[in-house]
C-alpha cells in the first residue's frame, strides 16, 4: 500500500518490552455486547445453579447468588439486574421482564413488566413470569398474581390455598394443588385452560403462549390447548420425564437419564437439542429458543438468536474485529471466518460460502459486507436498492463501510466506490475522488479522510453532519452515526459534529489518548490506548454504560442501540516491574511516523555484525509478526513495518512494541501507536 500522510516523530524509547512467548497473530478474544443487545463472556455461563428463559432474554443464577443476563435489553432493561446483584434463590423470565426471589424471600422485578408484587412482599417460595403478568407462590400455599388482568389471568380461583407449583403462559395461568389437580384460569381461546381428564396426579405444569403442559407423577406428559405446530404431539415413549418447559409453541421434557426431548414448532431449531444430549439437570424455554442446565453448572442454549438470547455463537473466543447493524452483529475470527448473530430476516446474518479469508467487516441496516484478503468484497442480506451488488471490477479494495441502504469500498489507489441507494447523493463521491485513506457511512451521509488529513463529507446534511469543523486537518479516521459524525485526530482527540440532541457529539473529558472511534445510531464510542472504552450520547438502552471490567479492549463498534467490543483474552504482558535492563549490541533509534497509519520506518544502529529479525508485539504480549532482516553489517540502517500481522492482515488500532532480535540478544523495546482503520 502507498504511504499516506506525514506526522511528527513522537519517539517513545523509554519503554521496554517484557516478552511472553505466545503464538503469532493479532490480539484476539471474546466479544462483549451491551445496550439493547447484551452478550456475556464464557465464565458467566459457568457455575450456574438455575436458569430461566424470557421472551427474548436469558437469565441464570450463579452459585454465589448473582444473576447473569443476556439477550434483548431494550424494553426497560430486561438484562439490567437491580443492585445489589447478590443473594438470589430463584429466577423467572417474563416476556420483556425478569423477577427473582432473594434470600429473605422477597421478590425483585426489573424490565418492562408488572413490577414488584403487591404488599406484603414477603414469604415467597416460587415465581413465574407470563406475558404481561406474574405469579408468586407463598410458603403457605396461596398465590399472589399481579399485572395485566385483561383475561382474568390474575384472578386466582377460590379457594386460593394448597397450591404447590405455578406457571404463567402468555395470557393464562396454571397451578398445581396438593391433591395433584391443575387449576387453570385466564385466556382460553385455544382451550389452554381446559385440563384433560383425569385431572389428577400432576406434579408440575408449564404454560406456553397458547398451550399448556402437565407432568404426572408416573413420568408421563399431558399437553392441551393449541396444537397448530405439533406442540401437543408428545414423542414416544411418553415416559421417564422428570421436568417440563414450554415456549411460544414448543415443549421440552427432561428425562430421568439426563436427556432432553423437544417437540412442536422448529423454525429456529428450538427443538433440535445439541449433541451431546445428556447430563442435563434443568430445562427451560424462551419464546422461540430452549435452555438446558448441565450437572457441571454450564448452560446450553439453542434456537432463535435474533436478540442474542443464545449469546455470541460458541465458542465466544478468538475474535479480532466486530461490526454492528441495526439489529445484527458480525464478528471476525483470527482464522478469517465470520460469526453472526441477531436478526437474519433479510439474510444479513447468513455469511456466504466460503466463510474464510475475511479481513474486515461492515454492517448496514439490513445488509453486511466482508472484505477478503484478495481485495474482493462479499455482500449479503437485503439488496432492495442494490446495496449488495458490488460494482465491477470487484477487486483491489482495502476498506469497506456500510450505510443504511448503501455501501462504500475504498480502493488501494485511494478512490471510493459507492453503490446502493443514492438518496441525497450519498453515492456520488465528491471530485476529486482520489487520495482517500479511510471511509465511513452513516444513515444517509458519507465521510472520507484524505491523505493530507482533511475530512470530506457528502450526502444528507439536515443536521450538519457534513459540516466538518475547522481546522479540518490532522484527521486519521472517521465514524458515522445516524445523523452525526466523528473524527479521530492523530494526536488522540475526537471531534464530533452533526445532531447532538443526546450529546453524541460532546466527547467526555479528558478528550485525549484515543486510538479508535465508532458510532451507533445516536451514541458514540472511543477506545483509549490503555484498553478502556468511553461511551457517550443516547443511553436509553444503557449502551453508554460499559460493563465491568472496562479493560483490555482491542476493538469497538456501535450498532443501532447497542455496542460491541473485543476484549483481549491475554492479560497485558507489559509489566514495568519485569522490564529487562540488558540490551543487545544493536538498538532502535527512531520510529516514524508515530502514530502510524499504514507503515512505519524503523531506523536502527548495529555495533557488531549480526543476523537480525524485527519483531512486533501487541499490548497483550502476543507476537504479531517477525521479519527476518538477514545479516546486517555495523552501521545505521532502516526497516519498514507495514502494520500487518504474520498472516498479512492489517492490524487494529492500538499500542504495539518493536524490537530487534538476534540469536544471542535483543534490543530494547520501542512503543509505537497504530491508529486508524484496519484497511
């Protein structure tokens, strides 16, 4: 790639590198998501003692009494557990809410639901979450019901006593009496409250959207109500069941041998139990997905993942970059493959084959883009306005960006190719269309950075998102939200302009030390060189509250009302307490430019002839690449690092360390800041 821009030399010779021998490659790790879509890391999916599925969110209790939650978090915070998050005994999921019982047998509720139970909030032994109503069983055997009562689902039939188990369907309620009878009330259009005879010998009950399930003491299951999707067709043999659960239109049964049987609608594979199907001790169901808890405390979730209710596709590890659309996400693995989650109604999550050799990703409203190492672009999802029809020649691309209904590709020669909707002229790149080094796409506007550090903006300008503030200089990368724009300067500051009704253009102080920038619809993100994230703007879905620990992040992205980030799986190996004091008979004199965008020139001096290699490490101590310099004579020399890893992929923004190495010695490490897009 051609050299772009010119920057002052900012040498950092005082930092040495404590090396941890690890495999070559770009720093990678799990994806963390927060805001309207929440994802958790693998340790949060271990050591669980209870699980529950809501409408589109999932809940679990850890052995220490904490609740973990993931999935949809838009309706008032389905995944936002009230403080203190500790001392919980039981948990249940409603359609857009959750509730739990504390050690003192009181109930706490959160999300968009009926709220806490009526007074007295005490002495509860079991809970159940329905569509818009909740049930709670007292230790005395009576039931408290609250919330929507449009169909009488909260009017417990008399006598309200001697109950042993409860469940809440979408608009109906179910309970088991001490004598084994089931009492049902509420919506009954499909017969979901008509318990079949003989109504006796039941030990458990589960309510779906329009059907009901009962477990008998002899291990058989009975289903009644709607059978539109086969949820009433119990697979043979109907025996040996010890627990049941019901989703919108599917059923789950846990057998005594630890296997799960599932039946009913299977549109999202919610009835296709993953292998190995065994060792399960608990079962639960969400709207269109299923959950099983293993005896070792791990959870298995399968079915619809439109709202991350099944979390980041397993294994949530080894990601290097992310991209967020309105309601879908993409993750780039270190092996060049892509994982997807969220909405796929237009195919935006269905990565075309071969799913390999990707180096960068971008996500629009309902379409996705992937840049291959060959310089070609793969596009998938909605193509209603040609946003997935890459213009010929599909070659020589170095960067990509996806707007609402249009796409951009930056070519190695510095020109931008645009396709899709041309509303407000967003696909008409201003002349001269040349010398661009970075590109970004908003809802209806485009941004490009020139090699001289200027930003060019075009397209919709209703909110001033194309009015670049002065001085328009020294920019190295840009990001675009719905109606606002962000630019990162080479000095590490961020500039915002355009719509600012939610403060999305007001960068929090101190505005310094940023190495990457990203934008959601009406919120903004900045990644600092120390691996922390700063978020500002619209916070209605808590998208500006970075989940702890806020550390070791290496990549960021803004989605519709959510955020995505990659956290390094390796704790930083750069520890000043373990810096070596000896240096070899050669040294690095300078690195320029620093910060660098596409390449850096390393000037070094050799005292005694030696066979040398140039090594680059990331902040986590992971070796990014090693280049053999051959036999080097005494004197001063230069080498170039092209900001790529050992596989030839452009590295992400961040702090890197360079050093020289021979068979006998190493030089002192030199810190350099790589800043800008991973083109």
